[in-house]
């Protein structure tokens, strides 16, 4: 077949900006959360069903495979390809709540957690609850027939899907919601209709096969196609629609689904139970299930050991013997009385269990969330501590519950036989579904053979000895494709092949997944994880971070930044200078320039990898000696820089006054085309504020109150701290609040030229960062009377920076720093002001933008409580996230802000609010630009209310 220009051909279907063929794009999409690796020919981003149909037609015309990918959290190699990868993560996120929350209509590109966020006010949620629900999207949740910790079999994707709309590879579209489609399906797809009818009759006639199908789907099972559809449904259209659940995108494109939701019980009680050995833990499963526990999660001693160091873990876990095991359990009910009765009932019979100690239950949502985050993070946590250069492998199997203890002991024997000494076991004990994690290198033929022999013994153990399931919830993928027939037998496997052939005769839709005649496919195209650098080496590419990243829809994500770093290392080792230089050059903008270094990725990462820190280090290493000297010079003369910045702003406003309010925006936009480093003017920037309140109130003690604070107005407040329509600037507002609250204020001495150091830290200018950090500690030390007075700073991002400068301080300043009390304005208002003042005026309806720093400092709830105290109605957008401003980066790369703020702005603009509030000036500018409303500091809400 003659070669074609794929990008050129695809432009006949999609615009250029939704076709990605650059080297960096195809390399970064070559990995998902599994341990396989395929480089796509192109990544495309369709926005409509018409474009999907055109892609199917294009695929058939050129005989190039298509693979659909949503969140990319699949673990068995089913969301990668060497064909065309169809990325659904950006444009397929519509949702509609129906029948008062009993139903929810979703597209494939919205995360499960976001769906649950919309359902929360109805006290409902979707049935499937995979550990990856914050990052996993509905397309994958449906296509993999996801289940999870709570839903078991009855509430998985298959059983809770009410209506399904799908597009077949031939471009025909059907929906089980449309009655007319049933007749149309029979008329337009005669051969497929006939095939499905024939298979149904075959299964009904073969009692042995019928019973096998019924038995195997009484427990979790995602091996092969969902043959239970032929038993559970009558009409071929319903059968086909439910075959798609768990088909891993090999049969059709699921464009939309309507799911039946399940109760989200408001009252929960959680406990971590410890047992002397795994057998004792397994013996407790049935009694716990009978007692009404909705969640029963098993953890062996090795898995507990992998997380015992985490802050907040019970002290007992470090004292457990090597044979110990644990069950994380939870009861859920509609009322507190019902919940307490459940727990009492269990405790009354707990003495019959062989427990290591007495059960301790918690109803505290914070403590419960911590325990479940620990459980959800087991897989990545183990992967993070593996030897550098090795791959983490997660297998997903199920046994009859009554045989689980014996099966686990047999698995331990296999771990020892094949020298997987760091293997761990955990899983959904109530369903007999366990996951085990092993780590190894695939760098030599011997290592690959070791894994192959091990896996084949696991298959024999699961299928032949225990009659279990090789994939309970993670999907067949490439990993178990060679063993589908082993589990199901020849007749059932032939049916599966017949289904695939009838729907996708050219085998172009996710080929090689589920149906694969290559009995070695599970050990081909294995992912290489070379040793690169500490931040990179710990990552297992799970993708949990991606939904947090502000650059995810414009360039790349934390996971993909790390995938690219690994690719660079591999190219370097191979001596491929051409592709190495190409990738390195493309990485500058995608990987470095458009990273906001906000660190929110770490809040979602189970092993706390902050890709922002990696990017800061890479920026630091990229700086020349002269650039570092210039930055240090600016840091030492920051007072002059501050004066110059205020003068430049005044000049800009003068130009706007003379030539029109958009003059500076147009001027700087034009200049950026010639000089990309030119900051873009924002019309939501404000005229530099009056500083007289700082000069006149170096010590404001007129109140003679008992409380005194040192006020550190951030440099951004001193330059941009005024607000349209407000008589007081930010600093005057802070002083006003303190005056009304009876709090004495001392302004930081020599305030001009002071800085928290964020501007240099984020850009990787280490010398300038070190100088500024030490300088501010010296100033704070003096003004706080050697740490006896607390410091309040009025910008949250600056407060976060200040709290994390310890590593670059001198020994003397480290000692000083340890004695300083640094408060963000949110802490100050919540802890010192809120309960001391009388609320006189409350706004009816306000919306908040919680900045990244609040999430990282774990003070977002304080921010929300503060707002609720001073306003009647408070909304925190479901899509609230990093705005991408990152200090001044948004001025340099405004496209980053536009992309990052879009989901939140669309949501906020659905209604009108009486006030728009945040706690960092530059983020307020970004959100004001996006929403076209004036965002203000939360200080204004408080001042105007008291």
C-alpha cells in the first residue's frame, strides 16, 4: 500500500488544531496506565458524531486502525494503538441529570467523579466506583464494565446502563432509547441482526454453555465479551448494546449512555480491622457481608507496609507481624440511627472473629476519606517504591469467596517461586476479587520469559484449580487476550470471534484487544521505564493527575510530561540525536513553558509526585549563568523593580485613557507576535493602589486590642491591589477589617522591595530565589519581634510560597523561620476574625474560586466556611481548578489561562451571582477575564459584611 500523508488526509475530516501528529504528541500518547506501549500515527479530537462517522469511513478507506481513548487509566493495554488514537477527553463531557437524579445522561469524556459531583445534591451516585474514578472517564468506565469497591456485580456498568447510543464501524447509529431504532436495526443491519439471533439460539440450546455464562457472571468477570447479554435480553439491539459494555471499544463507539443511579448514603461508619493472618481475614468476609458491610477491602501485610509511613496512618500498623492482614470495612445507611444499629450488631458478634485488636470505627468524613485514599493509592504507592528501571504490573483476578484464603496462599507460593519478593495483594474481598502487584524489568529476554512463565501459572491456578476469573474488572486488553479461550472454552470463544467478525470484519477497531490469535501478545510491546530522575522514576503513569492539570487541553499533562522525559532518555541511550533534539525542542513549550507549576498534580497523585517541582528544576538547569546573574541583580534591586512596575502600569493606564480602553491590550498583543516574551495586558488589571495606608500605619494600635499581627502586603497587592468600583484598595480593606475587629496591625518594616520569592522560585532562578527567601525571613524576624507576633499575608499563593522556603534558607534563617507564624488571609479571617465580629450585611448569592494554594495548604474548607458565614448562598464550581495564571505566567502565555479557565467559566456563567471571590490577585484577574465579571479578594466580602 502506498504511503500517505496522514495529517493531510485527516484534514478532510477535522480542522488542523484537532489533529496532532507532531512527534511529541504521538510519543506522549503512546502510554496509558498499563504496561504496554504503542506509538500512534496521529491523535485526533472529534467533537461530533458526524466526525466519528467520518473517521470510521477514513479508517476503512486506508485500512488504518482506530482506538478510542477517554481518561487513559486502563490497565490492560486497551487504550493505546499504532493506528489513529481518538482522544475523547476534551469535547465529550456533557451531562444531564434526569428524573430527580434517578437517571443520568453522560457522554464518554466526563470523569466518574464529576458525574457524582453533579448527582451529589440528589444524594445519588453512579453504580461503578473504581479506584481511579477521579480520573477515569465514562467512556472507559462503560467500555471496561467497571465496578469497584462498593458496587459488586449488581451495580456495575452493565447492570446500571439503561439506554445506550452507539455508532457501528459502518457508520450506522442506533439508540436503545428510540423505539423506532429497533425496527431500523433489523432493516438496516440484516446480517448482524441474524448473527445475534443465531448466537442467542445457540446459547439457549446449549444448557452447559448457558449455565456456564450464568454462573460466571454471578461474580465479577470482564474476560471477553459480555455473553450474559444473550441471556439477559431478548431483542438483538438490546443484546448488542450490552455487548458493548465491557467490549473495550472493539465493537462500536459509545456516544452516550443513560445510567440508573444508586443511593449515596449520607451516614457512613468506617473501620480498619487487623487480623493475625490472611486466612483469618478471609474467614471474616462472609460474616461482615451478612452484617451489612457495603465495603470489605482486603490488604495483606506487604500492601499495608507500602503505606504505613503515610502521615495519619494508625500507629498499630507498624507493629503488625509479617503474617498479618487487614480489612477496611464500611457500613452505610440513610439515618444515623440505622447506621449505629448496624455497627452495634456487628460489634456484638465481633468476638467470633480472630481479630488482632478491638475494632475502632470512625464517622468523621475527613478520617474516612483518608482511609479510602490510602486504599485507592495502594497500586501507585507500590509502584513508586519499586526499583528504578522496573515496571509495575497489576493483575486482577477473582476466586469463589469460600476459596479465597487458600488461593491467596497459593499465589504467595508463586511469588516466591518466581522471586517476586515485593509483591502485594489487596482487593474487593466481598466479591472474591483481588489485585496483586509485582514489579520487574523487561530489559532482557530472561526477564520477559520469567513474567510469561509466571503468568501462565497464574492462569492455570485461577482457571483450573479454583474456577475463578482472570480479569474481574480491569478488562481483557492485550494482557489476557491469549487466555480468553482458556477461561471460556472453545465454544464460547468462537462465539466471541463471530461477534467481532460480524461487527468489524476488517478488524480495524482496537485490533488485538480481547480477540487475538497471537499467544505471545501479552509479552509484546512492553513499556520501557528507564531510570531518568527521581521525580520521573517514581511515576507509574496511572494518569490520576491529569484532570487537575491546567494545561491538559492545550499542550500536555503531568503524566505525559513524564512519558516524554522517559522517551528523551531512551533516545539519548540509543544515540538517536535527530529525534532527541526534535523532541527536546518541542518539549520546551509543551513541557516547560506551559506548565503552571501549581503543584495540584501532587494533590491527586497517590505518591505525591509534584511535576511542577520537576519543571522548576528543568527550568533552573536551562538558565545560563548570565540569566541567573541578571535574576539575582533584579532580586537585590527589587525595590527599584517594584517602582518601575508601578510606573509602567500607570503609563499603560494613561495610554488606555488617551487611545481607548483596549489600546494596551491591542498594543501588547501585537508586540507578542514580534517578541513572544512580552506580557499580554489584561483589561482587568487595576491602577496601582495608594500606599499611604502602609506609610501612615506602620503601627496601627488605635484599638488597644489584645491581638496584634504583622501585616505583609504582597508585592502584587502593592502593584495591583485596587479594584474597579471599590473605594478602598486591598491594603485599606485589610486595615479596615482589623480596625472593626479590634486587632492591632504592624506593617512589615521596609515594605517596599519585599517579596515572598515566588516570582524567582517558579521560574527556576535559584540564586535569586535563595536571596529573596532569606531576605524576607530577615525582615519578618525583625518586625515580628523575633517571631513573637504572627504574620498575615494577603495573597494565598504568596502564603504558600512563604511556608515552603525552608530548604533554601541559611542555618540561621532556618532557626528563625521555625519560630515564625505565617498566616494566609484566609486563615486569619477564619481563625481570628470570623467569630469576633457581628455580621450586618450578607450577600445573597456568591461564587468562589478556590486557588491552588488553598488546596495545597488544605485550607479550602476554611475558605468555604468563611464565605458561608458572611453570605447567604455560596457556590463552589464543580470545575473549579487551577486558572493557569501561575504568578505572571498567564500574562506570558495567555492561551494557557484561556484553556485552563474555560470549564469553570462555562459553569459559572450559567447563572448570575451577587459577588465573585477568590484570594489571590493574579488568579482574580484570570477569572475576571474568563467570566467577564469582576472577581475580588475575599477580604472585601468580610469588610462589607461587618
